[in-house]
């Protein structure tokens, strides 16, 4: 194209090239090819929308040298896990990426590759977002949009004394995976690190009408169970020996139990289930390939979480959970 | 409350206190008091949803010492401006805040105060979000949710050669306000700095069916006009002397013209309007208190933006716009 002399030609600055190369291929219906100021989403008829946002910072939520594709997948999956806890179906997401100006193009390429892989698995597409520079660490923020039938969202509030405490999958792999990544724990198979880096959101479980409350385990089993207790005005007792551990976590030995119970980053679901209904729910989850294990019970009395052993003696656990401030 | 010996008591870590103190009062319908993993939003019946996300980084998008209430308002308003450009009505927002662990509580209090003030002005509420620590600068990401009648969203794509170029308000105050904040330009009244720090999103204008394309001026008038041209496959000519400048910008003198045209951060709307329809739209906007000014025309030929003077001679403009990478 010949440019008139003195014209401000419309060649895009590199920010737009970066978006075009790496993010436009991820855009789905409603994203308007990321051409516009905003996305237009036609809500699924007769459904309520469920929305959550989580941020991740290099050096805080992941190690700065972690492969970018895994970082992207973790970012998407921790948000999908919030939908899972509400019993919602994923629809799409918006994303902001703040990265140093010298971030290599290959980092963005790998980041987008991770998103593309998980978009295919979880049936979501990119709706919109923003890329900016930062003098600090890479900082990512993702807003996930999902949907549920009206009134069907499972809440954190709703547990009752007498309900049982159930969890999906295994607990502690996230915390031990972080320890392994930091060289503090052997992880010969890489299983724990993989669980830490790329969690499995427990989407699609038939929780509505079966679980009286649910939360995903992101800040540590004991702390997240504490949230359910506080909102219910009751306590809980969990039996340490019932908490499901992976073979790799079991191999780490009992010294790591406090990290398993308090460490966070599991992205399993923690459920309150009325007595007598857990087995049927567990059977339904098992047909979907998700193990569900009873680990304790909500109790009358103080809003506190007690860990007990098989003889019903209190076990002292040093580590309660994770707080950023 | 008496705690059983050895129990993991459910006292919240300070992250949750911070959310409860500062962010819970901002939560609206659907936010579930920020108690849950996600918000539940009942979409307004028969409406499409419009969504955008923008990030802001201390030291990049604002000066680290800028008052936190103004930072919060700018964050919300730059996102509202994206809705304005689509002709959408605001509904709510999700927010992630990554801040250093030594960020004073007063910073969060002021930040929330700014959000509260603008929530009242723009009739939006907080739906959800996340707070995390960072070893880097404060990094903010906001996802705005709005709604439009089906098919009514105004797009960036749609300008035609022959359409006129119109802008709301005045152009260049954002760039000059930044220059003033950096001590590079006198701003005795503080007007320019106020425009830079707290822009005015042009919500509620009757654009649908009247503007053939729209964009908000965030990256610089020339660059954003270039976006409309590229999507339309046409060029544009704007007459420098027609570009509306505030008294304060005019007082800065002609040496600052390139900054006004290329500097960004105006958050005015740039519209393509079919010939003969601009005056009626301007009159409608005027009744809403928003000036609308014709500054040029979309042209056949190369997808380029040309700045001309009153004698139709090309004016060379050094600065085209802003790119992060």
C-alpha cells in the first residue's frame, strides 16, 4: 500500500500484532474476533450466569520459570474450579495479561498454546481482555463465565450439623507438589508437581439437590472447611486417616500431613452432604471417574474444625491455610 | 467462643478481613455477599450481555503516588468507557487486586471509597473477584458486565467511506494531564490532571442505529481512528483545527497538538456517522450534556489516517498512539 506523505499510517503497533498472533485464534462466539471494545454474549436461554475472577502472579502463585503453557492452564483451571464448586457449566472467559516488555514472543505462544489445549478439553473460548506491560512480575487475571439452571447454583452456605463432609479426589498433592518444585520433597514420578501445576477442576458433578454446600479447596482443606462452618454456624470434625491421599502423598510420610491438610492448591471439591445421601452421590461421581470420599461430619457447637484420629482423639495440625495479606 | 484444645479455629486470616472490611460493602445483587466461589447473575430478560476487561498497573497506567480513590475510579471508568463505545448499559463488575503485602489498609479503604462513589454515579455493583499479594507494583484488573438490546451493540467495524468522523467532548486532555502530572506542563487549574486521573465515560448516548461504528479513544485519537479505518477498509482525513480542545489544552499551545492527537487516555467516543445524520445525533447528545463535534470524514483509498489543515494541506504528526509491547 502506498502511504500519502505525512499520513499517520495505520500499521499496528506490536501490541496488536501480539494479540492477533496469539489470542485471536482463541476467540469464540461473542468475542467479535477481539476486534471490538467489548464482547457480546447471548446468555443461554433460561439460565443464570455464574462468574468468578482469580489472579495469578509469577513468584507467588507459580514459579517464574514454570512453562507458560502450564501457567495458562492453571490460570484457567483454578477459575473453572470455582464454577465446579457452584455446579455450573463453563461458557467462556476474559483475560488480562500484564507482562514485562522483554517477555519473549515464545512465552506468549506457549501461554496461548496452553489455553488452546484446555479450551478444547473444557469447551470454553476467549471472550476478550487486555494486554499491558508491567515493570513487575507477570500478573494474570481471568474472569470465567458459566451458567446454571435457575436457582441451581450450589452455595458455600447451607451445611447443617449432622451433614457429612466429603471430598473429591485426593488432598495435599498441590501443597506437596509445590514443595517438590522447590526441591524440599522427592517426587520421583513427577506426579505431585503435575498436580500442583495443572489441577483438575471437578466440573460436571451432579451436586445440585444432593450437596447442601460446596467449596473448592484452594486455600487448604482446613481453612476451606472453616468457611463452610462459619457460614453454617456449626463446627466440623474430620478424621485424619480418612482424608484421601494419593500414593505419592502417602509416600511422603506422616510428617507432611499438616501440609496436606493446610496447604491449599488442591482444587478438589469439599462438600456438605446430608446423612445417608453421600453414597449415592459418590456412586454417581464414580461413574464420571471422580472418587468421592467421606472424611468427617459437621457438628453442633463452636464454629471450629477439629481433626481427630481413629480413636476420636484430637490431632494438632500446625498449618491452617494460606492468606495473601 | 471457647476453642477445643488442638482445634484449627476458624478465625479468618487477614486477607478475608480485608475483603470483608473494604469490598463486601460494594457487593450487589448476585455477588452473594462475596461469600461464594462465584457470583450468580440473572441476565436481564431479552438482553445481550456486553463484557470487557482492562488492567491497570502502578507506574504504567497511573503514578504510584496517585490517590487510591482516583485510581479505583479510573479503573472502573476505563472499563465503563468500553461499554459506552458499544452503546451498552452497565450492570456490574468483577475485580482482581494484586498488591504488595505492605500495602497499608488505608490504601484499600481509599480504593474502596473511590469504587463506592462511582458505583453510585454509574449504577453498578461489585460481583466478585480476588485479592492477591505481589512482589511487584499494584496490578488491577476489572471485568465489566453490561447489557444491550439484541443486535444493538455498536461495533468498531461498520464505517464507510463518506461517513463523517465525530468525537464527544474534548481530545488531548488525558495526554496533557499526564504531562502535567509529570511536571512537564503547567496546569494551574488542575483541569488536565483531573481529566487524566478521572475520565468521564460517555455512557447513555443514543448511538444505536445512528453511528455506523464507534470506539473509545484510549490509545490516541489517530491510532483509534486507524482501527475504525482498518476494519472498514477505508481511510480517514481529520482537520486539525476542528478537533475539539479544552481551554486548558488550547492554552498549552500548538506544540502540544501531536500529544493531543496521539496521546491517548481521553476516553471520549470516536464515531463514524453517515453524512447528514450527525447534526441530529449531536443535538440528541447535547440534551444529555455531551458535546459532539465533527472533525473529518472517512475516505476511499488507502487505510490511513491523514491530518489536514484548513487549506487541506497534510499536517505531519509525530506521535501516533500508545503500545505496550
